[in-house]
C-alpha cells in the first residue's frame, strides 16, 4: 500500500492503543516470524479452551459491571448528535482453514482471509453521505464529534465489542480485525500479514498496547510483528498480562486521538 492507493483507509479501521517503547520492528524480517501449523495436542486444546473461557467470563462480567456506563454513553450519543447510537462494520475474523488447503479452496469466490462478521462500536463520528469513502484517520478529523473524541481517548467506543466476544467472533485479547478490502490490500503489501488470522481477533492485544494508531504501512508492519509475537506464545497467562497492561493505556490515553 502506498500514497497512490485507489482505495483509502477509513478512520474507523486500525483502531489501536498506544504503549511502551520497543525496537523498530519495521527493520526486522517478518518472514522470520511466519507461523507453521502445529499439531493439535491435549495440552494445546485445553489451553485454547481455558483462554476462551477466560475471555468469555471477562466479557460477561464487564458487560454487567459496565451496563450503567454503557447506558449513559448510549443516551449521550443519541442526544449529542444526530444519527444511530451504534456503529457497525464488516471485519475479517479468524481463518480456521488448513493453511495448506487455502490455495486450492474453490468454495469461496473471494478469499477475504477469514470469516466475516459485524463489529460493534459506539458511534464517534457524524453520519456522512460519503461514509463509503475510506480515508486515513487523522488527529483532527472534523467528522469526530466532541463526545466521540472523548470516547476514543479512553477507548469507551470499543465497549460494545464485548457482545462480539460473547458471540464467539472475537476475544478480549487478540489482533485487531480489519475491513475486508483493507485486509486484502495489506495482505498483498506485507509479507506474512495473513498469519494474524490464525487466532480470534481481539479488542485489545500486544500490538494495541505497544504501538499507536496506524498512519502508514510501516505502522502496520510494526504491529504485525507484535501480533505474530503474541500468537507465538498465546496462553491464558499471556492474555492476563496484556489485560493488566491495557488498563494504564486506557487511563493515560496513550496513542489515542
């Protein structure tokens, strides 16, 4: 992807949180981080189940505890600007196909890289007649409402995605899901980009707490290295570590606009 792309990236895509300093991953070879299919063992199956149970329990508790806050946000969104309370968009989810069978998979007319699903957010922008036009997010995007800017600062617009977690479309922790057309472009531009679809996407993740919003393809490459690092050592304990490190990122508004 470069500055001459015919399709521009939307401001609602590539939503991530800031984090701490790490070596410049853009200079590293992502091919070295490529994942190879691992045999399914009792231990790996048990750990996957433990991670899923952990994520569902956290999502359920967060929805119960956060219900009053979410109701307040919904009311404020409705009265502060015209338009719907929630924002939905199609994103690319997990790809459960055998990597060795994908090339010859004739069942799909278009290989989106994973199962498509609808992601939910609180609306942070004014409705626009050209909403189909995709543009890069910017720090002073005029479409963002005053309330929306506050929500984005503290990641409150992401709260409805807890429903996606309960539906089995996402985990609390994992790579951020992308739009189908954006995913296909990035897959062609960045070596190993499709590897991140081997796990459920997440609301937060190692990439989200380690790097700011994406402003260019180099940012995407950096975050991909974090995603593959996470996938290489995924576990329930790793998810807990990332969740704990997400709290200060939200409170201190790192990398947000």
